[in-house]
C-alpha cells in the first residue's frame, strides 16, 4: 500500500523509530521538511518515544561507534529538536520506560484501537512485531484501524519495508 504524504497526516498517527533516524538521517531530514506544511495544515504531530531520543544521545556519545553513526545521531537530535520546537513532533514516554522498541509497540497498541497508525522504521524485526498487532484478538480496533509499517528512501519518500518474518505471528 503506497501512502502519499499529502494524505498521511489526515488519516494516521505517524510514529518514527530510532533505527530510521540513525540509518537514514538524510531521508528523515527530507521527510521532516516535506511534512511541515501538512503537519501545520492538519494540526498533526510526528510521535517519537522518549527512549528513542535517549538512544540517539547514547549513540552520539559512544566513542566506540563509527564517527558516521555518531554524526547521524547528532543530526537526528538536531532535526528532532527543530521539529519539537516548531510544535510538529511529540515526545511520548518518560525516563522510567523500558527500551525504545517496547515503548513503540505499547504506543502502537494504544493508538491503533482508535487511529490508523504508520510506523516508520528500518528495523525489520520491529516491523514484523508491529504488523502482528493487526491480528490481535483481545485488543483490536473496533473501527477497522490498522498499523501500517513503512520505511523512508534517501529522498524522504515513504516506501515499503519487508518484515523480518511474517510467520512470527503465531495465529
């Protein structure tokens, strides 16, 4: 399913993951820039977990990591700060939360019972787990809402991601 950025913010809550920010910072920066008019028009905000931001600071400060990865984390922090200062990005969570992927999955469950959700990630494992939520039996959307998992290309365009294993969903 292709998603046009023009309709994305009218129809879904958008959640972004650390992996996408670090592994494809240029694409994320372009996505943020392209999103600004639509976020302002719809009053929507991109969602990011507090723990994801903490992960970015950890990566930025970890001298054992390659310089390019640390620089990407620094650029991601700057981009997030700009978007947050413009009122276009919401940070969800707190210091006491568990790790980033866990919080993202909890938030996806919380959101999808009322809203369509688009998770933007390059983490194929997280993508697989997020898609499994659509099949939950005890927690489900009464309004046929879905979680859609996507990635970004280098131009900031929304593209498909292939989950690690669809058969991870037991049902």
